[in-house]
């Protein structure tokens, strides 16, 4: 497999989508097997995980279309966007 094709699919936003998938699975586990308090609190984590995953995948798709699948442009743009999100998260 060509390394450039791999780098097109493994980007900061696709890693963010994997983070959303982890939140969905984590919330689902606690909803199914948790204590009554956990069953009450973790559906929100499932919903937020869905939103994070969807936003990351749509953002990746848009950036990929706008940059005409140029790997360097995709990585630079997504790194800047993820950096702003992380900065905003820690500043709030």
C-alpha cells in the first residue's frame, strides 16, 4: 500500500472520529453493564460521541474535497483546526 494513500485516511480529524467512536462504545458499555446511576448518566456520552464522530468525518470529507486530495494540505489544515479546538477546550 502506498504511504500517501495511508496518510490521506489517517489524519487528525479521522483520529478525532475514532475518539468519538471510543466515547460511543464507552457509554454503551456503561449503559448496558453499569450501576443504575451510570445507566442514567452515560447516554449523554453516546450522543456526544455521535456528534463528535459525525463532525470529524464531515470536516475531513469537506477538507479532502476542497484540497483536491492533496495530502500535505489536508494535514496542515486539519492540524490547525484540531489545534484551535484543543486550545479552545483548555481555555474554557
